């Protein structure tokens, strides 16, 4: 339960970073581009938070973790941007982005907990 609460707390910070970047960029860039860039900013923060705080383990960053996290990031980036773009036909851009971010939360926890950081958990 502690790990889930930590994941949600740091996920909230990551979401704040991603959403803030999106709010600034979507004013001057296409919504898909703004969503992709903001997602990648959030992804960087997410790796740091999850590797060193949520799924505490070895302090060494392994190549396997980075590759798996990058693959997850690419998949999630495009999924997030696609969901945001489609959602923007129904909702305002900021609301569409929030919906896409929420849709990815559970997916990410399962992948990070069961695959990416499973060997380094304390």
C-alpha cells in the first residue's frame, strides 16, 4: 500500500510537470506536438522518481531499466498524444490531456512494478 501511495504522490508531481509544460506549449504548437513534448518532460521526471524513490532498489541505473523505460515512454507518449488529439474533438485541449494522463496511470504502475523495476525492489 505504501508503494502505491508513493507512486500516486510522485505520479502527481510528474503529472504536474507534464501538464504545466503542455499548458505552455499548446498555446503555440499543434496539440499533438505539445502533448508529445510535455509527455517526454514528464517521463524524465518519472524515471527519476520511480527509480530512486517509489521502486527503491539498487542505486545503479541499469541499461535494461533505461531501455525498458524508454520503450514504455515511446509507447505511452504516442498513446497519450493520440488520446489527447482524439479527446480534443470532444473536450477542450486541457481536459483531453487530463483524460489521457489518467488513462495511462494504472498501465504504467503495472508495467513498472512487474517488469521494469521488479528486480531492484527493496
